[in-house]
C-alpha cells in the first residue's frame, strides 16, 4: 500500500487495512507521496494481519511475491501512481513465469515421468 499524502489516508486505511492478511507499506516515487512513517501508525491502528515496511515499490513487490502462497492474491492498492510504478515489474514477472511454465510443460511433454 502506498498513497498520496493529500488523500483521506485515515478513511482508506479504515476500509482496506483490516481485510489484508499481510499489508506491505511502501513509498511511491512522487513528491506528493505519503511517507511510510506516515502510513505506519494507520497500519498499527487498523491492520489485523502482518504489517511490513518496504523501502521501495520493487522491494514491496518482491516481499509480496515471496511471502504470498501460490493460491494467494496480491493486490497493489492505494494510488494509481503505485500501480504505474509497479506495472512494468509485474509484467516482467508475468513474462518470466509464463516462460518458465512453457519451458517446464514442453520439457515434461518430451520426457515421460519415471515412477
């Protein structure tokens, strides 16, 4: 989660934070962005799950992809600026995962499983 400091952060946190199993706070590379230090007290007040502070959106995405189970959901939210910042990283991850899945499927089609 990352947002602009001029938004209703208290209201956003009250609505979004309690539904997250894991909340990752991140700065956004924008002069209007709220600092993680501003978001942390809101997380302590409203979050019910694990709260982690990241130093960048790239680190937040790395934490999310590492800590989320395979059947879990990662939701990048708070600001469209954050979505814009993470979109290229997400597309790159999706491409890598697609290449891995395609390679793995192709190899398993060629090599029968041994029991």
